[in-house]
C-alpha cells in the first residue's frame, strides 16, 4: 500500500525558513520523479518544484533562488527547503510522485507566512 506523508509545515514570519519533508513507502521511490505542489486559499493548485530520479531539479519562477528540492533515496524522502518566505507562499503544500500511469499524492501540510 502506498503512503506519502508530508511534514514540517507551520507558522513562520516573513523572511523565515521552513523545511518540508515527504516520506514515501509502498513503491520504488528511487525511480519516481517527485514534486511539490501548493494550493493557496482561493487559488488552483500549482507546481512548485520537481526532482527527477537522477536528481535534476526544476522550479516555478516564483520560488527560484529561495526554495530547494532534494531527495534521499536511502530514506525514501524528498525535501523542500524554503528560505526567505513571503506571505504569498502561504498554502497547503502537497508531495507528488508520478511515473507513467502511476501518480500518488500526500494529504498536504499547511504553511502560513505571517507576522
């Protein structure tokens, strides 16, 4: 059975940092591209960052230079290091695994950036 569990969200002041973690099980993690998405209040879900099985990364323009996605295949975990956080980063952040016809989602973790 597939499990994807996000953690690390919370309340942080503007300019602060958080590190999100996504622990996966039930599939061959090392061969799956992984991604972080977010859904802000009243908005559609959007892609934040992706990382391939080989470690290549991609970011949406809004987070380039501030967020870093990484993965540890030995721990079946993908991370999102978020620095210089802004109020507009407030959203529920979701972890995603997708390969061919297989796609898996976590339940999300809330990130709130506010003073």
